């Protein structure tokens, strides 16, 4: 696809904001200009990159994070791949329950799942694929999935 | 991107400029904890000029709220835009914080 591109990032959380801004600008150039894209995709990509650097690569500056973005008609897909050992996404508890609401971490994956239409991990757990559909009834409606 | 700290009576007002994310959350935490150690107990964090808060930023707000409460104080929030309010509602953190529409409203009666 003409609008596909790849980013290779260092494990440096300061690079996240710049990378996400770059992807958002590419979306604008690709006519993906809905205000909901700017929130839902920003949330998903920021959290995926943060998880990849902090937990996947464990802050290791010698490791890198790869981002593959594809913009198709009516669909945005971003794949984030770290060089860590992976994790079990089902092991992350619901951060909104009374026993977890005051925990200081564990909201990233929850937000990704709330804001995007699809969030899937590979078997190893070091690669997450985010899908945001731009059509009616997608996660764009109202900022989050119904 | 930065944090503006000022006093309004006995309330410490922290205004977040830009974003509150994994890259700068520790700076906010350190600034507020310094004020807490210095004896301040009433805090308002205002987001009038904040575009985005990620999950790390939300986590820091939860952490600060707990630490301030442990010292007998309170942390209030103000001026969340529609996107930020969505994030607080999704994570149910709107039930954990007292959130005002404006910083003036937050400061009133504190």
C-alpha cells in the first residue's frame, strides 16, 4: 500500500511523543483526519510503545522497537514489535475494579483495548497489532467502543 | 512542555503545559512531592493547557493522590478537555478524584 511505512526507534521513552506525532501527521496526509483518530490512535500507539520500551525491552538502550503502519481504505493498522521475551496479555487484571483502581500501573493495555477495534498479540507476546476502523460503528464513534 | 507551580492561599496550584506522559511524569511527581515534604497539603493540578495524558501520567496522579492523602491532604484536578475526560471515565478514575471544570472552581472552598 502506498501509505505504508516503518519506524525503527531506540528504547528511549522520550522518542515516543515524536514518533506518535509523526504517525499522526502521516495519517493527516493520508486523509485520515477524523478528530477521533487523533485520540484513539494516539492512545493506542502511545501505550503500545510505552509497554514495548518499559516492559518488553526493559529500558535496555541496546534494544529497539519497530513500528509498522499501514493505512488502507477505511482502516488503520499499527504493529509494534519489541525485542523482549514477551508476556501474557491475559495476565493483566482489569484496572477499573475496586481492588485495582488505586494501582499506579496496568492501565495501558486496558486503554488500548477500549480505544481500538482490534488489539492482538503474537504467541510470544512481544508484538502487538492495533486496528482502527474508520467506518460507521467503529471505535471512532464517541471516542471509545460502545 | 513543563509544569508551572504557584500558590493560591494555602493551595498549591500545578499547571501542566503540553502533555503528561511517560517521558515527563517523574518531573511532575518530584515537583509535587517536594511541595508535600515542605508542608503543603492542598493541591490542584490544572490541565487547561494539556493536550494528552497517557497511562503512566494517570498512574502518577493516582500515586500522588495516595501520598497526599497519607499526609492528611487532598489532590484535586481541574479543566480536563473532552478527550482527557474520556480517559478518566474509561478508567473510572473520575470516581477517584474531585474534578472541577475550572481551576477557579477547584480552588473555591478548598
